[in-house]
């Protein structure tokens, strides 16, 4: 099932499931990029990302600028 939603900034965060695992993802355009490691957090949940927002925001913003076209459809 495809669900589309608009987001206010250059990227959005979400929780996704693929291959039997749940993961936090960085949404760029219409693609999801798994967030496996960021700012010292390994396999973070969206909640953990928000709780550590000051540390993860710069890294996520940099990732969003690097390559928005790779990821999952």
C-alpha cells in the first residue's frame, strides 16, 4: 500500500517496515532512506531521534542534501 503525505520541510521522518524489520526512515521526495546510524545512535527509533534532535538534525539535514534520489520507493 502506498501512502503519500506532504511534509513541510526538505525531509520528514517516519517509522517503516520492510523485510520483517521496523526502522526509522528519512523521507526525501517519494523515497525512504533507512536511518541505521546517526549521531552515535544505532538503529534509532523516531522517538529517539526526536529526543536527541539537537545532535541528529545537522546530520539528517546533510544526508537530505547529499543524495535524495536513492532509497526505497
